[in-house]
C-alpha cells in the first residue's frame, strides 16, 4: 500500500515494523530410533558453515555451570532458560531419588564457558552473529569436559547456544542428556544479514502471546528479522499517541495493540480527512497537508517504540483510481511544486505550502511518485533508511533516494536489476516465499536463492537477504504456526548456510531427513509445525506415524 510504514531491524495505509530478534529459548530434542536416522547427515538446522565431529558420546551434567566474565544479562538469562528447559526430565526427578540416580559415574561435560569479545549489545541489522562452538570431554589436562563458545557479540553467543541445544538429546533409558558424534568443532556465521519473516495483523489480529511464540520459533531456525505488518485497509489496531483516533478502525476494542504492547514485543474510522472521499479510502489523500502531518506523526511515534534503522514504506499494489475520480484531488493533480528545495530543507512535518504550486499537468503516476518520495524524505529526516516494495523501483527508479532498499515480491529478476543500479535489495519472490500460497511445497522454498542470476561480487554484496511472508487473509491464531512451519525453515537454511553445503546432491536425501528432524524439534518445543511432505501446507497428518516420517 502507498503509505505502508515499517521499521526493519539491524531485528498509513499499510503500517509495518520489523524486529531483530535476540530471543532464545532452548529445549532438548528426544532422539528417534537409530535405525530411522542417516548417520552421514548432520542434524543441525540451519547447517553450520564449517564443522567437524567425532565418534564419541558425551553426557552432560544437569548441574551444568556457566563460566562467563562479561556479566551480560542477555547471556546469563539465556543460560538459565537453557538449563531449565534442556534438563526438564532431570529436574522432574524428586531430589532424594535424583541423588541416587546420578550418584554413579560422573558426567563428561560439566561447564559451559562463554567468551564474548565486544561489550556492545546494540541490536541492528548487520550485527555480528558469528561464533565458534567446541564440545569436548575430559582429557589429561582437565578433570571435567567443557563446552566453549567464543563470539564477537552476545548475539553470536545466542546463535551458538541454539546450535548446542540441537546437539543435546535426552536418552530415555539412562535418563541423561547426551551429545553424540563428539568432539564437535563448529565455526559458523550467517550467509545473509537479513533473514526475515513477515506476519500480518491487519487481516487477522494476533494476541501478544502468539506473536511472542512466533518470535521464539524464529530463533530456533536462526531467523533474525520480524517484519510486522501491523495495519492496512482492513484494520488499524495500533495505538499512535499523536493521532489517538486511528485505532478506532480496529476490528474491535479488544483486538488492539497499545504502545506498551509494542514495547513488550520489542523488549521480549479515526481520521476520515486522510481519505480521498468517504467511499474511497485508499490510497491516502495526496492533496492534503494533513495526510503528511499524520505520516510524520506516526513515524515519530514509532521511532520511540522501535529503535531500529530500517522503515518499510510500502508502495505496492497502489490503485490510484480514487485520485482520478475525486474532484479536489483531480484539481490538485493539475498543479505541482515550485521551490521544491526550500520546502524539503525542513520536511519533518511535511506541511506543504500549496500556495507555492503553479499550474502543471500531473498524472496519477506523478502523484504516486510524489507521495512515495515525500514519505521517504520523512523517514530519512527521522534518521531511518527507507524500504519500498518493488513497484516503486519499477515505476521511477531514477527518482528514488539512493539509500532506498528495494523489496522484491511480485516478479522474478527484480533484485538483479536493482543491484545493477546500486540499490540494496531484499528477496521475497511470491512464487516461492509467500507462505500463504499453500500449494507451494518445501522443495521450491528450499531451492530459491536471493543471488539467482547475480554473478558480480560487488552486486551480490547489495543483496541483504530475504524474507518469507505470512500474509494473514487465511491465517489467524488457529493455524498460523502450522502455515509458517516447516516451510519457513527451508528458507532459513538457504539464508544462513553456505550455498554449496546445502545445494549439492539430491535434497530429498541431503535435506529432507534433516528437515523432518527439525520439524520434530519444533513440535517438541511446542511449535505446531505441520508435516513436511503434505502437498497442501498446514494440513494435519494423513494417518498415524512418527513425526520423523511425515
């Protein structure tokens, strides 16, 4: 939509936000029978950049201790969440019986050592998420085995903890947590900085706890950007203090997000004058100063809630028929700006001086361009980087601000054209990465690549990454997780892992068993991920069976 607005982290008509995700919740995965696993595969999702493993089996002490000198609550909180969750079965054993059960041979691993080189905990797009993970047992130099995590930032350490959690398996016979194929050495970093998921709360309201659960599930697959499409023509559920009547357009009074709700997510018909006419409510009225006042006011409010660099300004699927059929806009279309430079010097409130306009033909396309560019100026004035859907690039590429990030969704081949002109680009081709397209199976999702047909190394660096989009026309609390997962995980591995490591050979052999395993891990962690191989996404199982085979 034309006035779509969002913040994209580094983690209106359509108002969108995006969050980088520091969230991490760790759980153990109970192992399937050994006969159902291919031992030549590595059951970590997404696959790390580089790793070696051995043939030992190590036990992990449920009283695992943390060795970390940084004092970061992000690290300590993650560790204790991990300890409570991965050892759930051990903690259920009564204290007296537990002392007897674990009074035998000592455990192989008793210490988790974390080293973080930077004290900065700023979370923005491009933050260093690299890490090194080492898991080894006791040797001649140590009386206890150690897990060592080394990272440049706390966010790299969180990614390492997630990887470690996937290596932990609860053995129901010995009732201990084990790490198979040790010792492990893993050196890892993401292929792309931007690995996103869009959710849409304008078509169906999602309660806060559902959004938080989605964020948790994203961290399991190392997705790091939540693109929150909060409002659109259908509903406006967000509180905006500068314009408090806007959220009167929510579906109901109970289907709303307060400012405090939005803060919690980050840290864990109101104004009819905006419309061209009472019967024509989109796109917004380009002829009125008030429209731009509202856009600026909303962006100012959102800047206080979402402290991230990127703002998604939309610009897709704009139907300008209303502008052509509304008398006062049709009259305004005959005039344009004189003295643009002076007006743009202080454009934060976009109070346009129409007394400076003079007669000149302006088409609907001209008005569309005018609106988009003014919204970009507002975002830049608020120290935000504008992101726009591809229609703006197709319509007037030479007019877009050079800082613009082009978001591809509609047709293939847009990112190669955008980076060739020096723009950065985000890949979300609807044919493969729109999760509301329920007839798209996991294979094309997995095979799609943001760098397709881009061979120049300099231009490849302009691809920020990609985003799977969960548009909400047919998804609400009842079915959103099984529509997102496990197909979103297929894209997550493409965005994190080296292309060569994930694209060699028959993916039905190299990837499918691992994706089955990850889908089971999601189910074990309370995420309602649908069977992998169902033809139609989010359908339940067709009959009894193991989750490792569906």
